[in-house]
C-alpha cells in the first residue's frame, strides 16, 4: 500500500454542503445492502454498497479535515486505497433504490453523482471506457461516431415530420442509430394518431446523460443549453421521450444547466399514449398472445417519480401494456419503486461490463420467475443490457419496448427503411401477419465499430 | 444520601459540565465547518464557511415551504416514518432508543438546573426544587427502561441476525455497547439506592450507589462530548438534519 505524500486531498467541490452532511447522516442501518443490485451479484465486495461508500468517504475526508489533521497536519491519501474507492464508487448503476429505502433520507443518486466529479477532478475517475464519452460526444454530438445529418435516416418516407410544432419527439441517439425499430414504432403510432409532431434532426444532440452519470460534466453544459434552445426554437410545448435516459436528463439535469425559462413540458411517450388510449383513439387489430412483464427503468421510475409523480413513473407504461389484447401481464416480484436495476446505468456498462452483465442476468431470472415470455421496458439501454444478459444466460425470454408492442398490435408497418445503420441493428422484434405476431430476433449483420457499448 | 462522592463536589460537577458542553459545542461547530467545505448549490462555487453551511441547510429545509418543513419534522424526524416503512422491529427499536435517550438527556439537564437552584437557594426555591427532583424519579425510570428495551433489541439483532452481524463494524459494536453500558450502570446505581421502580430493594446497596452513579455520569458525558461529535456517531445529529434538508428524503 503506497502512501503518496504528494497526493492531492480528497476534493469536495462538486458536493453541496448538505451532501457532505448526508455522508455523516448514514446511520448504518444496512437497508441499502439488502436492495443494492450490484452487491447482489458481488456479495464479496461490500465496499460497493452505499453504507460502506459513505464510511470510506468519511475516512478519506478525515485525513485532511479531522481534528487530528487540524493539529498534526493532513495525512496523504493512499494510492491503492483511492483506486479501490474509485472502483467501488463507479460500481454503482445510480439506480437509486438505496435512496428509496434509506432511513436517513439520503438522496443517494445525487450524492454518488456529486462524488464522481471530485474523483475525476483528482485524476482517479472515470473507469474503463467511460473516458471516451466526452471525446466522442464532443466530436460527433453522439456516442456512436455517427453523422448528425443521419439523425432521421430511419424515418419511413411516408411519415411527415415537421420542423417545428407544439409536440416534439426527442428520439435520442440509440433509437436513431442502434435501435431504430423503437424509433419507427414511435413515429408510426404518432402518425396513426394524427399527431403533427416535429423532430430536431441534426439539431438533436446527445442528451449527455452518460457524462453526468460518470462525473464528466464538462460537455454537459454545452449539450443541455443547445438542446433546450433547439427545442425552444422548434416551438415545443410538449416534448415526448421514448428513451428513459434522455427523459431523465431533459427533465432533471438540463434545467440545472440552463439559466433561462424552459417553456415546454417533458413527458414519457407512454403517458401521452395512455391518454390517447383512454380517449379511445387507439385501435388494436392483432392480439399479442404472450405473457409480458414490465421492467421499470430507473431513469423513468425512481428518478422521475419525485418530479412527475408515481402514476407517470410507474403506471402509464403498465396501463399501455395491459390495454393490448391478448397480453397476459404479470409484474416481477421487485417492481416499481423497489425494482431491480438492469445494471446498465451509471456508466457501468461502459466501465465495468461484466458487472452490468451479471446484473442483467439477475433481471432475466426475475422475469423467468413470473413466467414471462417478454420483458417490456421503455429504456433502450435497459433493453440492450437485458438482451445481453438473456443471451449470456441462454434464456428464451425476449426484450421489447412497450411502444413496439403497441405498434405491432395496432397492425402498423414497422419496417425500417434501409439506411447506413441498418447493418448495426440487433434487437428482438415482433413479426406480424394479418392475425398474429411472432417473436423474432434481428441479428447484427456487421459488427459495429463502437468504442462504447450500445447501452452505456 | 450523599450524591457526590470520591472527592467530587457540586462545584466540580458544574465545571465538568461546562467543559463537556464547551467540547460538545466546539465539536458541532467543527462538523458544521467541515460540511461547509461543500458548495451552496449544484455547480456553485465553494465558500468553505460555517455560516454558509447553515444558510444552505436552512434554504434546503424550507425550499418547499413551512408546511413541508413541519411535516418532515413530525413524520420523518419525530415519528421515523421511513424506518417504519422498512422494518417495524427496527422502528420500535429506534423509537425506544430515540425517545428514551432524548427524555433522559432532557431530564438530566433539568435535574442539573434544579441542583443549581437547590444549591444556591435561588429565589428561595430550594425546597421546591428538591420536591420536583423527587418527582422526576419515576419518569427517569420509565424512560430508562425504554432506552434499555431499545438497546436490548439493537444488541440482539446484531448478535442473532447473520446478515446484520456480518456487517457490524467495531464502531457499531462500540456505540451500541456504550449505550447499553451507560443505561445499565444508570439502572444499577438507581437499584442500589433501594426502593426502585419494578425491582424494589432486590439490589439495595446504598454505600456504593454514588460510585455507580459517578461511573454512569462520566460514561454518559464522555460519550456525549468526547465521542459523539468526533466520530461517525455524529449521525445522531446529522441524520435528522439530513431528513429535514431533504424534506423527508427522495
């Protein structure tokens, strides 16, 4: 164990003073350990749990800021100790279940996301491939090294996308370049419902979620301000999101970086669709005779419920699924606010992929336990990671987006127009005939040159 | 019966109390200053200030208005709503320890004030002060048993439940052990005086009662002033402050 006498002290600048209070507020009740999805698959590493991370932050901070340090001088930080602490801090998917069960009411997601930039500023973080995020996003405005001009290359020619309007669909990078079936299903449904909607096209930049989650905030300001301005310029009053990651960032993070007035409402697509279902506007044609369960994405669920309420966060998607004829819906044991994270969040998929995969396998097992044939979700990252877990576990379960289930049952044409990114598509799909839909998987035709995994 | 023993006098106790309070207050100031090393808002500049920590905390606590603040104080701090939602057993344990500890601390403070009134016969109320002190014996016993009940559950959980035991650190053991020891020595001192609540004269041994009372007092003051603000036990202060600052949590 090497003490580096030249080492910088632990930095605290990105933490609010009330967050430093929170670290001391942990009363070590151990509740977080029972729910932590990463500790569940790494039981030999209690250091990754919130209780231990708080304790270690206290110890590391005490080296420079304790009574002993005041009288006898600060102790240098041990390099090995910092390495372990950094790995532990980044082995967190920022799913927030610890905050939900915390007796001390610690806002854990915000706390971990405030610890990480301090580690980045000190030179300890990020981990693994996470350091590619800012470079890629700054260069291409998306993490897939794709052309901004191709943002709408997947939109079927017969769909009318406006340049401006009250309703704007913010597709996100993954639906635009890697999971285009989701994008096609979304625009098909909006078109079917007669919704005049706009998209930002090349003016849609990455939401920068991965940067905030991994403590690399420097690109965030530019992207938040650009996207908000672009949405304002498009005249948006209601922005629809079919990506939970983009939604969380647009609803929670962008306003922290944008100084002006934000005139639009951010809304999960499932909420909008549920309203139209209730109005009787949705006409299903083909029953989906499958057993379906719903995986609550953390970003759309626990992260959003404080802002938009539990109905938007948890019930809207379920209501959409239940409205589909033929579907046998069953919730997994861990659902809604106590759901188990898929493992992809917080940059874990890019930083520590084996950990993300093990978490995903746990979630697949959760789905199998309730006899589900389909795990539906509203997050492309969850979908990708659960599919990876499913493949690794050799499970027959399929993973689809709620919007795709609806579009299939509505009998809409979900053919993806040929485009430069068709070869990179890999996803479970529903192939529908006039009377029934069958589950299938589209294999990737060409290995992507992605520096970062699809669900980062 | 003599209360002060082993050379301890009333004046010495007062001096000791002042020292303990001074150390405790400095400890709290020290922690507030440490928390002030953070910023006052998301990507705001650092201020490194005791006062700005307080200002930030007050700002956060009242962010959603006075009613949310009051609701948080009642439901989350005083009734431990979040603990109840997770585990009724732990809620009973925490409530017993929390209210037992708070009531005993308040009664001890009141007892000291009455001692001062009695000693100096302030405003001629020495006799009344003595009567009130005698009346305080029963609440002392009741809240003492409450604290003992909670501490017993805490220790039992740490011993009997494997998951809890495996993740119990020396710090946890020391804190719960100290609370248990302080409570037990307090009871033993009381029982030795005889004619005690619930146990009668079973443990009566009045000669050594003051010695046990002294041990109890020193342990309690030591924990209060020399350990609580300087260790992770600061959570006793920090947890309620966190709950209030976060308006009851997520």
